[in-house]
C-alpha cells in the first residue's frame, strides 16, 4: 500500500501499475501520470523538479506552491504506520499534509 509518496522522473514510469499495489493506496504524486493509474484513482500528476527548492543542488525540500503541497492524507492515526513528522522531524501540523518526505515550512 502506498500513501503520500512522491516519485519524479524515473526512466520507465514513476509507479509501476503492474506491481499489484493495494487499491487502498492513496494520495501519491508522480511526474508522468502513473500515480493516477489503475491502482489509485486520486493520484496526482504534474510533479517536477521545480517543486523542490534546488533539486540540482540536492535540496529536496518542497516549495510552498509545489504540485503535491497540501495534497497528502493525514497519517497521524494510520493503522499500518502512524507518524506525524517530516524528514526534518518537524511536525506536520499545518492541517494539510504535503505529499512526500518533507512538509513545507516558511
Ligand atoms: Ca502542508
């Protein structure tokens, strides 16, 4: 099951629809449309490296206007894996989770 995953620019496709992901997957985001595939109806398309502060320099913190900002599902009470922080251990408490490892902070 995939929730709140962000995949961009992979060579074949960002998410492999043949990988038998659970249909309970949700709120994933891709650059190529593969997040909006048979395994997920609410996947988001259009993410790009421009969604990050400076991908070329290795800074993958997301921008406030990133394609997947505020498009995630709240996993604080998820029965499979609950958490409420981002990769920087900052709380995801703005009320709208961002998809991916980082939560935008000004
Ligand atoms: Ca947010």
